């Protein structure tokens, strides 16, 4: 044993200091032997110990997750990943140390030495080196090249109406729709915050506490019972989950009351994208005792005083504002296009009605699921990352294999099938799936199905081949 250690040490690169081994026997004196440390810069491959690299060149869109998948041919005692000469992560056995710059983004899978790098950006592009120390044999290293593509097209906030005119006492809907997922945002007026939000947490300024309502699904703002002091420019600012912060401006003009009983219609012709919300804003010039909205001769909603009755077909989509008689129609589709009639019965005077025309545009472009790699090859026992990124917000989705559910989710609530409870991990930010410790039985086609917050359901297929 001693002769083998001394012999092997002659073939190792010499560091500035050595490891000293003291060997003793019960009856004889101890012997102190120094032999050099392993030099991690050594990259010579041993014929026995090999690092298998799943993909040597990886391309990921900015904001996505990059899975640098490797598999050693034998047991490993320690190792590290480095980038531009700096440590990303290093480990000995199960003890892992992550570089400060990667603490919230790097995840190591000690079973294989694979690295998951989250929320990558263009600065992460380049070569990543993995160096592994086997339990026996020579140190080995391998390189994986990562290319991070910039977001295209840019993040944009779509504004339904940039100029809104509302009669004093009416409700103003600032309808917007971001082009991608948003983590936080705010609405401001004259440099002061009206409302701000982070995820589902909303904070309304005290001056607007009873009048401002935010729709977190789109970032749209409803300002109730407006007056002439509310006239001016309102700025919405949104922070996307990936990409640059963007803002847009909506101008509001509040008109004084008319002396005669009239139904003021804010917009007689409304155009909304499919899946959006349509606000049919009206304001009677005097008190109303009852009224109704109808479409194609059928009641959408009707009311007497504060008692409201919604038509069965609109129970989950129609919301009435009894203070004005305005109607909010949620999640509209092309079948909702047409003329809506509002009929109001004043407390004194003649019944009056008005018509609002709604046009619902189909989604363009269509909702698409981007797939990083449609065909994945992994060595048995390795980890497979099915990396996808939806083109717009997703409310729910699922992954299935051979017609059986692997994992499904709704918002942040995830449900994993019992057969995959210890092996499947879902990244709700993108819908990507990580399947750990795969075997030959896992080979086949995996289908991801996503339900966008607006638009049609879409699915995509990723093929997995597991090599023995």
C-alpha cells in the first residue's frame, strides 16, 4: 500500500504544499510520508473514469433555467463547477458550497454532479468547467458551453384606451395588458402612488382606499366615482419577471353632470382582445330605481335598487356597479362580440336605453410553448430537464407520460403523482420539469399542456431517451 502511494504520487502535478500521511505500527516506530496533493487543473482522462456530458452546447432564452447535465462513470468524492476562473459551486460528499454571486441561482445535484443555473442572463454566456475527483482513479474535467439569448421582442404594456372620458361620478377603467409575466407594478397620478402591487399583494394609497380597485391578472385599474380633480395623466409601471421595466400613460378627462336625465355612454364602440375584460361604462344623469343589460335579446344582468340578478350564462363573468349601472364583462371571447343594450328606469321621468358595441379580437400571435430541446438523451441514473417557457402568463398546466399525469399545477399549487413523488420537480415560473434518476422505463414522449390566462390551451411534446 505504501509503495503504491509513493509510486502514484510521482505522476501527480505538484502543488505548493503537500499532504502528510503518518503510518505507524504497534511494535515499530511511525513513518511520516509526504505526497503531493491532486492538482485540480489536471484534465487528463482516465480510461476507466469518464464524465458523460448530456449536451456540450446549451442555448437558453434570457430569464430561463440552464441545466448542465453530467454523469460520472464511477463514484465521486468531491468536485466543482467554475466559470471564467471563478467557483460557481464546489462540494465534498454531501457538503456543498455555492459562490456568493450564485447563492440564489445555482442548485447542485450531488447524485450526479449536474448543475442547475436559474434565471440566466446574457452575462452568463460562456464555458462552464466541471472537475470531479473520483473515489478511485484520476481527476477528470469537462466543459459545457452556454449561450443565453436576449429577450425578443421587448416587454410591452398594451393599453386599450390611451384617452378616457368619463362623466363626473362615473367609474373609469384603465385597461392594460402586459405582454409577459409581471412580478410587480404601480399606478401613479401627479407623481403620487395610487396603487402598487407585488405578486398578489396589493397596497392602495389612503386617498384612494375606497375608490381604487386593481385587477392583478392584468394590472388594470378601476377608479370609482371620479370627479374633475381626477382629470389628468395616470402612469402604470410594470416590472416583468424577465426583461426591462416598462411604463405607459393613460389620460383621463372627467366631464361635469348634465341637467336632464340621460344615459351617458363613455365609449359606444369598445374593442378588446380575446381573454380580456370589457368595461361597458355608463352614467345616468339622475337617480335610477332599476335597470338591465341585455345581449341578443337575453338578459345579462338586471337589478332593482341594490338587488342584482345575473343571467346563468354570465354568473362568473358579469359584474354590475349599481352606483352607475356600468357593466364589467370578464374574460370575453369572440362570441361576446355584438351590441349590448342598457335600459334604466329613473326615480322620476321616462325609461331610457342606450347601446354599446363590443368587438372582441382573436389572440394574435397565438399562445406558444417554447421548448428548449425537443429530444433529450440521458444516461440511466441521470437527471432529465424538460425545459419550456410559455409565451404569456399561464394559470395552470400539467405534464403527462403515456396518458398518465406526472405533475399538475394551478398557480403556485403543485400536485405530483405518487409514482413520481420523489423524482419529479416542477418550476412554476416556467412550467419546466426536472425528472431525477431516470431509467429505461422513463423513455418516451412527455406532453406538457398549459392554460394561459388569455387565449387557447396549448401543448408540446418532449422526447426522452434513456441510455443504459
